[in-house]
């Protein structure tokens, strides 16, 4: 099995790590910059991402290290990690979206090779525009 490279987006946010953690590791925070959800910060907890036209995506919390790392399985194939590092009162935020397989088709019928490019562009806007706008705005 050949795995496509992960999507990785990093940004420096002008906010303390606690504020960024609250934005990326609470249901209300995620909904404000990303998408509506039923997330609860509890290891092993299952939740739903309400992905608009793509329907509801089942997820499960697999990593929880406040205030530095949140990881969860997304749908049947993907894994998402939010990494936070304190840099003198600012926060470096990195999103890692893995689980890309060129031989696999998503639940909504599109090959990973196509969806990865769409998601890569989408994450650019979400991480570099929506997240800082919510946190710093």
C-alpha cells in the first residue's frame, strides 16, 4: 500500500496557548472556525463533525494532551492532529491531516488523490484565515 504524504499546515498565532487550546479543543471553539460538531475533550470519546453537503462524519478522540496535542480519527480513513507550542506568549499551531491512500475512495465516492488536493487548499484557508480571524479578531 502506498500512502500519500500528509497535509501539514503551520501558523504562528498572536495569542497564548490556553486561548488557542480552547479554540481547537472545545466543541464551541471548533464550530467557530471550522465546522459544527459534537466534540467532547475525552480520550476514546466518539463525536460527529457536521460536514455540510458531505453529511455527518464519525470521529473518535485518540490523543489528548492539553494544551499541546489533540488527535482524532475522522471517518473511515483519516487522522487529524492539532499540535500547539508556546513561543513566548504566542502559539505555534500545526494541523496534520494523514491517512491518504491513492487506492482508496472516500465515503462520498471520490478518490483520495482528488480529495487531498481539495482538502489541502481548504486547510490553507481554514488554518491561515479562519482560525487566526477567530482567535485574534
